[in-house]
């Protein structure tokens, strides 16, 4: 009896959405993403490359079809009025006579440890002072004195010697391990921080372009328990961050419509700094929402 009362108490704390409310949210989600994904999928079917979106769907392992699906997230009751066939295609939904909701009992217990780790990472990152002095040099360090270029199908703006000269003329101040691990062997000793997987949480900071991009990863990793509205917001931030990342890179991407941010010049560094600051400002509320979503999830399932 006590267990039944506890479950009822959890259900009463849930947000309730009418059929019209959640249908509108689901349609808005699909329409908004469709404006980006439909042209991209057409381009991909024609074997055309996209240096921004290809990265977001290859490096981040969340397919466009998954991104298009809508989930309310945990703690939300969907009133369906008998129209169960209109409900989101989410296998973790429990459906009764008048409502559907994500049932905490379906959350895999084996994922709790990783969920707590990610929550801790997000909280630590959010608490730190942002740093803006890297000027996107991580992409340059990935091709510095390289034997083979990672993206050989895309031309570089400079010769290998000129790239080396530019890298050696600037401090390399990367704080993000998942960028640092792609540095060439020659570039890693140039970085101020010798980063490791074990110290990932200790070096993440909210001014980093890639840290803001990764908010998307930490959001979709817990689909469908994190709402698709928040995942979409994080995806939009990642899309903007990746665009700046590629514009500031040593690659010549004019054929892809990306005008370079010339960080090898003072004017280019000022431009990059403004974009990086803008992304940090936009990322703050998104990361905070994700922290709260993780806490809500842990309250339900822990």
C-alpha cells in the first residue's frame, strides 16, 4: 500500500499537458528541425559534404531521425483522450485509459552511475569562470606538423610550414580533452594543459566552444528521459558553436559558404572572441536547464 501511495504522489507532481498542448509541442519540434534537417538529408543523399552538420551527426552519435522524434521528458503526463495512436513513438511510455507518461521503472539502473557523473560535470563546469583566450587554436593543433591531414578532402588555407608558424606564434591553451586528444603528437607538448580522460571534470570550463557544443551530447544521451524541447535547444547551440569552430579553423570552407574567421590576425581574434562570448552567454541557461533536468530525472529514478 505504501509503495502505491508513493507512486501516486510521484504522479501528482507531474506536469500535465492536454492533447492540444503536447501535439503542438511535438509538431513545432518536427517543423523547426525539418527546416534544417530536410535540406541536409537531401544534400547527404547526393553525397555532398557539410562540415558542420556532418560533424554533429557523425561525431555525436544521434541520428537525424532520432533528433526528429519528440519526447516530453520525465515528469510530464500527456492526456491523450483515447487517441493513443497519436502519442510519441517512445517505447518507455506507460499508457493508461487517459494519460501517457515516461515510467521511471523503465530507466536502466546501470545508467545511474553515468547519469550522476554527467550531472556532476555539468555542475562543475557551470560554476567556473569562463576562459576566452584559446582563439580556436585546437583545430590548428590537429594539423600541426601532421603526416596526414584528418579531413584531406577539404583544402587548407595555408601551407604546412605556414600553419606551423601560426601555431608556434600563439600560446596553445586548450582545456577540453576531447579536442586535445586529436592534437598531433607534435602539438600536444605545446598545450599549456596536459589533459587526460581522468581529469576531464577538472578542466572543463564554460567559455570553451566545445564544452558548449557538448551540452547537446549530454542532453541526447538521456533521450527520451530529457525532453526533446531541451535537446533541440542544445542542438541549436551546438550548430552555432560548430559553425564558428569551422570558420576559425585552418580549412578553406568558402565552397561550403563559410567565410573564415582569420584568427591569425588581430582583427580575426577579436571577431572570434566576440562569437565565443556570445556562445557562452547563450550556453549558460541551456546548461542550467539541463542540470535541472538531470536533477529531476535523478529524483524520479534514484
